C-alpha cells in the first residue's frame, strides 16, 4: 500500500507523535521503517469495516528498501521492538478513535476508520489524476533513504532494455509473436512507471536461408504490385509455395540426396550471394524488409505498440565472426571432426553445467545464437543497460541458457542474473486462427476481431452509436482490447486456448467488459448535471463544500479499498514481470465499480450525496484508464 495521504495521516498526525514517543530511542530506524511502509505491498485482506493497513514482518525483512548494510540481527531487533511498542501505542489512543494499531507475530497492522480511509483514497486519486499509480505517484514517495541516503528504491532509475515481438520477415507472425508483443509492451510500460529509462527493441528475423527461398521464388512467381500492397501476405505466400515445391522434389527423389535438389540448391546459392554482398540480391532483401516493417508498423499502431529501435539479425552476421574469435581466444572453441561445425564447449560458472553450443556452420556462416551473442554485446556498449528482458517463447529457453552461460564463461559478470529475469518466457497459445485459415497474419486477427465485434454489437443492439464510421472504429478498438486482455489475463507461462466466442462478451472477465465499464463511468459523469470542475474542490488543499465522509456504504468502501491497491498491483506486476496481475486487478475494479454504480445513485440525489459519489466514480474511471493504458489499451468513452 502506498497512499501518500493515508500514510501522511498515519505518520504525521495522530499516530506519529505516539510513534515518536515510543520509538524515541530508535530515531533512524523508525524513519526507515516508515519509509519501508510507504513502499511495502500489503497482502493480507480482512473485513471491510475497517480497511487495514498491514505490514508483514516478512515484508519488512525481505523489503529491498532495508539498506543492504544493515545486519540481519539488527533488522530482527527493530521488528521485535516494533512489536512491543505497538502494545504501548494502542494504550495511548483515545478509546473512541477507531483507528487501531497492533503488531502480533511480526505483523504490523493499522486499522483506519472508513471515513478517513475513503476520503484519503478519493482525494489522492483526484489530486494525482492520470499519474496515480504511475511514475508521478511513485515520485511522490521518493525521499532520501534515512540511513543509506539512497533516494531510489531498487529497480528505480535503471536503464532497461526490453526486446519483444521480434517476428521473422516473410514467415508468419504467429500467436507467439503476438504474445511477445503484448507482454513486452506491458513490461516496458511497467518499467517506465517505475522511473526506468526503457529502450524498446524489435529484433527482426531478417536473415537466413528463407531469403534464398524468397529470392528464387520471387523470380518465379513474384508480383511487384502485390509486394507493395500486401508485402507480408505475398512474401509468406511465396515462402509456402516454395516449401511445397521443394517437398515435392523431395518426394520425387524419395527423400534422398536432399542437397542435390535444384530448387533448394538455388535458394542456398541465393542466400550465399547475399552473404557475399551481391548488390541485386541485397536490394531485393532490403525491399522485402522495408515493406514488411512498414506493414508491421501499421499493425503495431493499432495495437498501441511502438518501438524505439528496429534491429535485425542481418546486422550481426559479420559481427558474429568477431564473437567466435573471442570464444576461440578464451580457448573454448572446437571444430567437429566430421561435420566441420565449430562449437563452444564450456562450463557455465553459475550452474556448473557443461554446455555445448554450435557457433559456425561448416561453410563458416553464423547461427542464430552467434548473431544473438554479437547483438547483446553491441547493445551493452550502446545502451549500457542495467537490465535486459528478452520476451520470447519458452521453447527457446535452452537457447537463452546457452547464450547467457557462454557470456558468463567469457567473463561478462553482468550476465550473472537469474535466467527468468533475462528471458521472460511464456507458454503457447492454441487455436488462434482466422476465417482465412490457420496461418495467422496479425492483420487477419485484427480484422477478424473488429468484424466479429461489430457483428456482436449489431446483433445485441448494445450500442448507442449511430455514426457508422464511429461504430466501425469502436468495434475495432473493442476487438483489439478483447484480444489483448484474453492474452494478458493468463500467467505468462500458462498456455491457453484462444476462443473467439468467449472473448467478445460484455460480461465476465474480458477486455470488452473493461472497456464497457470505462464507457459506463464516462457516460455517468457526462450525463449528470454536475460539472467536473466541481470535483476539483476535493483536490489538494481545497476545502470541499460537501465532505466525502458520507461514502460509508459497503460498495463505496469496497471500491475505495480496491482503488487504494492499484499501486500494489502495479508493483507486483513489475516485480514478477506478470502483466496478468494488472489485468486481474482491473477485472475486480470492473466488478466493484458496476456494483457501486448499481447501488449508489448519483442522478436525482442531493448534491451533498451526489458529489462525493461522483468523485468516487471519477476515481474509478481514472484508475481504470491508467490500468488499461498500462496493458496497451486506449480506453473508449462511449459505446
Ligand atoms: N525471430 C525469432 C523467432 O521468431 C525470435 C527472436 C527472439 N529474440 C532473440 N534475441 N533471439 O523465433
């Protein structure tokens, strides 16, 4: 829990003097503990009557905000003293004050009266607006650490490189790439919230024998104008036809002497000419890449995704050779007697595992891992990242294990981080197809989502929108939100079955439901006769005409308690690199908001009731929008 006003209340008003009295002798420790309190996520829930603020001793112990230099014994001592002191503190509090403090079994618990609680939450959100739960929010907690004088909590202010999406040119943009795009985008956003400098990299598979196939194929069956109009689909079409052609040659020759096949041979020759710098071949390759990137960008834009840098494997096939030299100089390179493949054999200093990894093919050309190694060294020099996240399908975990192992064996200490932080892996998606078939093109998925959504809206007459263009636009945005949420609501490593019928419903845990809730809140705010400026009364420093302490219905308390936990969800999602934490937070926010919307009328109520309620709903809207933005969705105002 990290609510400034709430904590201000605790630390600077009633409780603080009492704390000071009890803890007088602790001075620095007390400061630090309260500092920790401001950051520690609160896990335990209790009954709604008194929204609690609980800090677990375990949290305090493991809290990365305790200075590393503090001896463990001393830490335990502080917690024990806290336990004792709370008993005394409680005795000092006036009996009629329902705010209670206790510390049992190392659990510090502060229970506030709902009046104080809901007010504090609403005022915080209205004051911070869009920055609530985001960088601005976090900033408002930043004070120098009392002991270490460090201003920033761990994970704050780092240079972070997130590599995601990374599709292959001329091969399909499959469900795995979509997952990487969505998870990576959220991880990048979360890192920004925590004040990190984020570089978003898309590493295109733009090199390899598939270009040989395309080069030869395009000569045979290519169409310049089709290439311009729909490069991805056209190139993919050629790729598939060429593969079939090669297969049929294989069958014709009983699958033997694969290497003698004319088409395959030609393709290899074409790719070789690219590696040797043949101008015509390279021009063709460059055109394919440029046109594909252009088309990708249009799709990314619809998904609300933007990259800082496009890299490609092609940038690293030459640099890969220097990497191999480095491996050789370390004495880790060997050549296979029969195949002439060159490989590294090494002990990973971290796991002590013996790893063997091929680096050069028999013809001396580089492999996927060789290029990846060259790329990461280049990035380290260029971006000086403190952390790197590769958001890639879990089927590539051996690849990353070998890659980071080799970096460690080469003596790069920065590669000594947990593998699951550097390789942000995810499970498989099944059944993502469009009416056109199974080969998923991202454009088909977006078009399909949009047209199905429009159908749903028309059939169910759920829309008030009459302008056909706006309807189409809204349907597209809803469809995309549905696809995004369906994907991100699952834990990364859990695979899932994609199901069009399930994702487009207005009720239940879907993206459409989240968008619908946002639109419903917007329409309430639009349609009541209270101008939004009235709500400014509740902002910092102003004396509200109508106090907020009427928000005492269970629906209001439940909602405000959940609103107060947004920061916690963001914190959790960030530290676990799990977008689903934010998504589930939003589902609950949606459900609590709709319950509150049903129970707490605004229209037709007297101002002293309507205004505080409206303020609460405005908070819901602000947090819903902030959460949707985090997962890459632009909320809609009406539907
Ligand atoms: N293009 C690759 C694929 O589609 C993914 C690249 C992942 N990133 C990396 N640095 N290896 O399988």
